[in-house]
């Protein structure tokens, strides 16, 4: 049985704005997570700095690097709080804080 994917309303908009090739990769990665697969590097890596249990989907497109944060430990399903175009080697602290705020919001709504 597939686990539901629950998007933060802004994350859904952010994903819609990604280039088509990247959106297809996001969909494929989320579908694998729904089926219970652990993706591992290079596609996914743990991001406990956001919150324990958060993974960062690492996607490369024709126009650069993209990241999607997801959390699989929620009863409601796989929570997706943030998606963005990564423009620097390090994930900016502002992205980490935004993802943490959104995920906290989602956990209160869906738990």
C-alpha cells in the first residue's frame, strides 16, 4: 500500500515551479519513498539539522541542483515542507530554518 504524500501548500507551489525534468525526478523519488524504498546517496541523504528523520532529496536538472526536504515518520504519510533551487555548496541556514518551521506546522496539523 502506498503511503500518502502531504505537501505544505507552499512546497506544492515550489515544486510546480521547478523545471519539468526536475519535477519528473521529484515524482519518481517520492513514488519510491511511498513504496517504502530507502533511496540513499546520491539521491537522498539524512538532514537531521532540519529535524531528526528529515531527508533531503538531491536532484540535478539541466539548470542546476535542486533539493526537496521530506519527512517519512509522520502517521499522516510523507510530509514535504520545502523544495528549492540550490545555488551554493552548503544548504543555506535560511532554507533549513524555513523547512523546520514548515515541518513543525505540518506535524501540528497532521498528528
